[in-house]
């Protein structure tokens, strides 16, 4: 009697091996840190906003859970993106970004004096947020395409000009914070591409001159560039306790919230600054202040540690990228996240001006959450394709 062995499906073992290999090459430390921050964010948002809308205690919580779900799907897609193929579409991506930003002026909705959002049913889409990921891909692709010009003024001015177009459009919405993020991404990609330090020195000098002109010279001539509330935000951090403007009040309440948290925090129920609406924008721009009030120095410190892990893994991935394109994209993602973390937390404690920059993976918001998770997906993809050199 002959025993027949079960037929083997061709290629199944190969697929399984590739799947195991893909999981083995995943940066699980980065995944765990991002998952921890996102989970913590959902909890804090749920606790801080349950009293905001009468009869709907889960309104913001459920929406944020939806945003995270969509963001995770986008992350998985971004992780598998072939960056070399995407690079061929750099100009089309830039055109799409500029087109989306132009649509905002026609169909956009103004919120607190800024025209940044397009309403799609019950949700609002902010193209400038998605532009952060787009500008990383565009600048990285164009830098690789013109690698032969690296070190020349032509190369630096070319990339600066490309980035300046969406930066100016976003600035005029007005959205100073997001335009600054674009600038940070540009600086990181220029640095990694090999632009000489003299170019950065020139840009620093020009930037300082522009700041002086915008904040003092032009307003004194009757030609203000910034909106009044933007001027308040940029100057309030110099003396919030003496500033009676809205920005001064926000910063004063933020410091009060963080300071009142002490070592272990007051807990969700004891967070009086957030629960009694003393702290404006507590679930978006000032969510770090809410974290400090609820969970104290320990909770805020653990959150900073998680961000440190994210940036460390991002820098490590940048250093071990297998291609020039991968390196520039990873560096752009690290610059985007690191700049936003530094500025957001800095503004809540009073060492940076208030610019409306959200805290990555913590602040409430659909466009912001999805964009950040897309960027993390790009970083994970670069890590999976990394150089096998140990380190």
C-alpha cells in the first residue's frame, strides 16, 4: 500500500520565508515607541475632552481612534513604497501639493483667522499637513537627481527655491508653524546632501534679517506682514506673566498646568486647568501641558523618553540607509518629527514662541495624525531596506 504525501503548493514556503524575513528586519523598537505614544495620546485625549460636548463624551476619542486607524493603514502602505520609483514623480507630487494648497483658497474653511482646511463631509482635510510628507519626497528626489551639483550655490538655491514655493503659500494661509516645519525639512536634506556650511551661514544671516524686518522694521513703517495674533504669539513668550494678550494667557495657563502636576501628577479627574477650560487648545497645541498636569514630571519625562527613542531609531536608520534617496527621506522624517517635538514642547514651557505646531502622535487631529504615521511608515521602509552592516 502506497502512502501519498500531500501535494505542496509551489512558492508557499518562499512566501513564508520572505514574510519572516520582513518581520525580522522590522524596527520593533521604533514600532513599540510609536505605538506607546499613540496609545497614550488616545487615552489623554479621551480623558481631557469627555466633558467638552454635552451628551457625547466620546466625540473626540472616537474621531481620534478613526484617525489612528486610517493612519496605521497609510503607514503600512508607505512602508512598502518604492522610493526610487516615487522619485520619478517628484514634479507631479509638487504640482499636486501646490494644487491642493490652491484649492484651500477657493473652497477652504477659515478657523481662527487661518484658511487651511477643506471640509469633506464631517471631517476637515488640511493639505499643508500632508505637504510635510510630500515635500520630504520631492526634495529628496530632486537632490538625488542633481547630485552632481552638490556643493554649488546652484544646487542649494535650486532646492531652496523648490521648497520656498509651498512654504510661502502655507505662510500666507496664514500658517507660520507649518511653513517653519517645511524649512526644517529643507535644512536637513541640504545638510545630508552635502551643502557646505557657508551656505547655511548665508541663509542664517538672511533669516535673521528677515525676522528683524518682519517683527520690527516693516510694522514700524505701517507694512505689517504677520497677523496681530501671530505677533502676539511670537512675542508673548518673552514675558507671559506680564502679557495680557490671548497668547500670553495661553502660555501662562500652560506653565500653571505643568507646574501644578508636580512629580506624579493630579490624575485625569484632578486636572483642573484642562477640565475647567482654563487652558485653551488643551487637546491640540497644548496637549503636553495636559500630560504634565495629569501625570506630572514622571509622565512627561516618560513621554520625552519615548520621543528620544523615536529620534534615535530614526537617526540610526538614516545612517544605515541603503541608498542616497533612502538616507535623505529618513533624514527628512527625523527633522520633521524632531523639530515639531522641540518647538511644541518648548512653547508649552515658555522657551519657544507659540507657533501652532502640533505634538507628533499626541495632538488631536486627522491630517496631522495620518501624516505623521505616513512619515513613520516611510522610515520603517528605509529600515527594512537598510545596509546589513551591524551597528
